[in-house]
C-alpha cells in the first residue's frame, strides 16, 4: 500500500487509523493475542494509572473482546479477557493472532487490519538472492531462489519469534525469511521507485509507531534508536551501520535546511565524545520519528524543540 507524501499530522492520523482503530468486525476476527513482554498487567481501564487486575507472563494468550481504545496519551489498548478477568492491555506488548492461529508481527497485523484477511498482500524481495525453503527453517530444503525486487504474494506469517513468511513466487509455494521481504506493496509500483522514495521509508517506520524501546534491540517488536533506523532501512534492502556513531558514515551529509523526508537525523548529547549518541528519521515539517527513551517507545518529536535543536549535529541522506 503506497501513500503520497503527507504532512506529519496526516501521516500520524493515517497510521493510527489503519494500524490501530480496527472496526468491530475486524476485532472479532482478531480474536486472540499473545503477550510479548516479560510480564504485562491487565488494567481496569485503558491507562497505566488504573488498578492492576492480574499479571500475564510472556507467551500467555488473551482473548480480544472488543475494538481497541486510543486513550488521551495516544496509547492504544485492547479490551481483553485473561483467565476469568476482563480488563485492558497495551497493544504494543501484544502480538495479534488470527482465528486460524497465525501469529502476526505488528506490521503485518496492521496490514491485515486495514485490508482484511481475504486481501492479497504482496511484497518485494530486498536481498540480492533470497533462498526459498520447504519449511520455516534455514535447515530446510532449498526449493528455489528469488532475486532483488522479485514480487511475491504473502500468504502467511510463521513464527513471530524468528520471522518467516509463507509466500508464492512464480507458482512455487515456499518459506522465506521475513527480514528480506518488503511487505504490503502496490505491485503496480516498481521496486526501484519504492526504494528511492522517502515517503516509503516513513511508511515502513510508521508501522512500528508505539513499539517499545529496548537497549540493544533491532526489531521487529522492540528497538533502540539505531536498531530502529537500521531495521527500517533494511526493509528497503539497504544496510546501515548498527550504531548511531556508525550511521554518521552512511550516506551523505545534509544540513538542517536541506533535510528531506527519509533522511537520518543525528544527535550528540552534551559532553559526549562519540560521533553521535542518538539517531532518528526525518518526516518533514520539523518532525522526526525515533526510538525514544523519553517514554521508551517509537514516537515522533520536534527537531526544532529547545532540547533536540541544541544537540542536533546534522543529517545523512541515504536514498
């Protein structure tokens, strides 16, 4: 699904609506979820200030009982049943499962929410040559390969922990590593056009809005700052250095006035001797998206704020 360039507010609104504000029919279809945090509290209402009713463990299943709720803080919560108790859980600590038991990562879940389970979802191969396997394992028999830019039909997401898609390519049904597939694409738009578009970078980044910050994590369910930027670009077939300092060497330098959507924005905290200590992705209009330690989530902030403008050291154009 391709989006034209939008202002920051429109981008965020579209993302929230497609990825989170699911219709009643869709909520019924997405009937269960799996807890993805080490522990997750069942709350009396859709806020962390409300009473805790129970504590679920990683891997526990819950029943989604209604439409997701967006609270005043911009957090999305699911009404759920855990055991015999009804309450609310934060959506960014849940992996949604379809009625057939298929567990989705958040990006694919957003696609299914928006398009419906009967929709055809396409992806492009981003690896130079991607092995097609007989099952979801690197040890499985190789049944073929697909080159960079090959269009595949995604028919299932297998194993949320490892990340495999079941796909159809040139009539062959096989399994591929999800890391090397750019999913939810418009097959009428050429791969080369997509990967040179700053708006596509933001399309990918916005799919992880609200995911939690975790130091050293590189996705798809948690990120640190450079883990987030490198993961987003990897979905477009582009490798970045892993650290914020390392990403000062990727692409070409651009000044504040030259920034375009999709550019990296780099920061250095006062007193640090590192080349950079933080990184995000510019969205236009002075806004950028990043894995933030302000509230330990992927979120938008203003580059022109007193704090970020004081530690901004420049941008890097990757595309």
